[in-house]
C-alpha cells in the first residue's frame, strides 16, 4: 500500500470519526480548531487519542517537531510520523515544513507520514510532502481543519453543537460525548482498581495531582464493578458539582442525585452525592447497608472525627479515597484509613511531564513587607497581624502593576489571607479599571453561580478568594494565579498551583505571580518547584551530583521559574543559617545568585566576582558542588539560556 494517499477514515485509531461526517461539522468548531496551538494542544490531543500504555509513544528515534507513533491502517500496523501545524501558521508555506519533511528521511522503518494543518497549506508545501512520502515508499495522509474538527469531536474534546471545549464530561449545553478518552494516569488507576476488586480488597487510596481526573476514575470504576449504590462524599458543593457532572456522564443524569435535604438520602438513584457537613448531622438517617461503594474526595480531611464516624458506619462497602495531597500538617497517616492500600501515587510533575497538565511560568516578585514584625506561632503567622500588614496602598499598587506586566487580561485567581484582604484586593483591581470580584466561604450558593458564570464568560478578570478554592475547584480556563499571602507550606503551594494547571483550549501555560517577602522559610519556595509531595528530595528528587543547570533546578517539562533580584537576596540571607536549607535547595539558590550576578556584569562571573559581590561567597560553591570548576560546568548551560532570553 506504499505511495498511497489515505483518508482519516482509514486509520483504525480514528474509527469514531465515521460517526461525524464532514457535512455535520459546523463552522464555529472549525474556527475553534484553527485556534489550537500545535505544541500545547494539537500534539497532546493526538497523543491522547493514540495513547497505548503498552507502547512507547515515540518511535525508534526522538525527532524534533515530529510526533512518531504506532498506528493501524486498515488493520495493518505501521510506524507513523505526524507533522502538526496549528494557529502559529495560518498559511503553511514550504519554509514552515521543509525542515520537518527532510527529517522524515531520518526515521528508520517509517511507513506512514501524516501532515495535519489547521490553516491553509500552499500547493508547493503539499507537493513537497507528497513527493517525499512517495520517495520513502510511505502511505501518506493530509488532515485539514475540518478533518481535525471531526477527530476532536469524535474523541470528546469539543461539543459538536456549539464548538465549546468539553469539561468534566459534558458541555454546558448538556451534550456528553459517547467516546471519552482516559489519560495515562486514569488508565493506570483503573487497572489497579480492577485488580483490587479481583482480590476482594475493601479499601483503596488514589493519590494523583489536581486536574488529572480523579473524580472520573471513581465514576468509571464504580460503574465497571457493577456498584448498586454509590455514596460520594466531599466537603464543598463545588467538588460535588464536578462529581455530579462526571457521574452523570457515566451512569446517566437520571441516576445521580445531589442531596439537598434528608429525603434525598432515601432516593433510589444509583449515585448519591452529599457534603460531609450534611452527612455528619444526619448520620442516623443514612441507610448504610444500602451502599456498596463509597467515595471520599479530598481524603486528606478524612482523619477528622466527622469523617471517621461516617467511615465507621460504612463498614460493608468498598471505600475509595481520592486526594492530591496525602500529607497533613499534624502528620496523621491518612493511608491507614485505607489499610495502607495506596494503589496509585503520582506527583504534580508527572502530570506536567506527561502532557496531562499545563506547564507553569513562575515569577517570584519582591514583597516589600517586613514580616519580622508580624506575630508567628511557630507554624503560621497571626492572621489578624498579617491582614494588617498586607492591606496597605503601596502593596496594592505593586500587585496591580505586576499583574499588568505579566498577565494582562488573563483570567486570574488571587489567593488572599482574609475576607478583608480579598475585598481590598478586588476593590483595588476595580479602581484600576480591571473587573474583579470576591469569592468567600460566606458567599451564598446563588451568588457563587453568578460569580463563576461572570468569571468564565470573561466579564470578571480577577477572582479574589480565601481558602475556598484551594481544593476541588474546576476552572480550566484560569491562566494566572496570584499568591498574595505567604505560602507557608508545600501542601498549600501544591494545592494553589494545581488550580491553574488544567488544560484548556488556547492555554499554553499558567502564569504564577508569587509575592515573596522575608517571611519564615521563604527560601523553601525554591525547593517546592521540584513538585514532589514530600520535603525530603534526597529520596525522590535530585539524585547524586547534577550534571547541568537543568538537573539542578529539576523543573518539570515546559516550566520556567524566575526570581527578582531582591527575592534572591532574601533566599541567600536565610540560607546563611546552617539549620535551614537542604544541600539541593542551597545549590539552586547559589545558581540563582550566580545568574543574577551575570546579568549585572553582562559577562560570565569569575570566582573573584562572586567573592566581591555576593553574600554567599565561593566557599559555599566549593562546599556544595565539590569545586568551583565543577560549578562552572553546571552553570554554563543556564547562562546560555538566559542570553537567549
């Protein structure tokens, strides 16, 4: 079948497009597809459709700008190479694809070449692709925006009615796709759950990052194992709203009930969703024997007495715990509540590195607040004193200015310390002509729906929150996070960061702006960017001696971290205390200090330059890296990167 032109319908992995003929695709969907980024959306979508957990995604060679993958064409397995061009190329000219077409010749055993473009492709570029494919004796396929629209509708990325992106299993219009793809982490979790059921285990804990689809895992598994009655428990209505959508997509909307009163607990629906607060005061009304499958979302809260009482009353069912952050400040072991049966455990960086979550670009901005005057309990700052210190005009102006510089017009969540702080921050943005609202624990359900609708529609640019959206919120369109209070623990850092990493159409990355002052343990923020769930990175993070700056900084794929010079000064001052940072954290701070000096000198710093200009002198570098020359070898690559910027 070499040298043959095929159509999208001939690719077995794309078979579901047959349910959506070309004439059924409305123009709004084609326009939405034309707006997709080739690296951040087209390729991840294609990977998700082709994904096979038993096969390596890439072929025999890692080729830049080309996705290689095994496919089946008319039931014949072939190695395919995909050249994808998205919104960056409204007109695809020969110069845009020649280098990639040339690289096709470098792929051993290539049998199929695919050119997918959302824009208009010139005949010369098309002819070059066809002639090269023919010369290589390859089957070839050309996908245009209409083909890609059919594909992404068929596999649940877009709604066929209005072109909106599918979120939480359904479109706002009510449409739910027949074919819904599972990501690699979801597939792994469902395999492990199937095994757990087969050996009659009664409990399981899933630890996966925010935004990777834990709720859907619970719904799919409950359905697959034939659960007769499912009880889904969470501590906020926002989490239950997402669960209701996911469960309705699997069980059917008529089989899912969200508890509003006591009578709802006795409904005959297969899935009952309720808050722990309602259940705690109505535990005697619960027909515990009825349920054979129980899900507790945000399971790190389950160590509380209210949860334990509910768990004890539901002994004769399968218990599934879901969490992204299994560690607690009081060090209680929540895994023990599931008999230690942690069946899947993946950190946030795994989701980013596998393309399931969006990368982030982090900016550590200097916060001119003197935290030494704020009362500190040994673990946290006094909320009242913190509020008093943060609510000042000088800081208000600095926050708005930095947002305009780095994230103008991006949908933004701003994390504040108190209600007054949130109201002040929102008012400050409004005074600057930027639509902003507050979203608090005291905000009524009706008000929340209106606020969220305004935020999603783009009428509100900045949503200022206190605690309520740290967990379980589903705002995939958010493109910026503002950390307006000290981040005092890794758990809070990961939870807040997770609010912005869900994938969404047109979202290449999430911008994170963190205001950093001289608060206790500020230097640990450098450590947090490893995105590992535990503080001891020597066990699961950087291992041995790093060979270059990339290994030392240990960032997930596509992520960037930048600190202002005054923030680096704070880190270096705190690092002087021997009781503070780990060796890896100090190493990162030394690199940041060195990069800053290079920017100031406009040249590569010498050992003498460091001793003359830096608080952490060359002896620190020798102690951490073994020698000054060893550090220079590591730092060289980072200075090249900075020069390019």
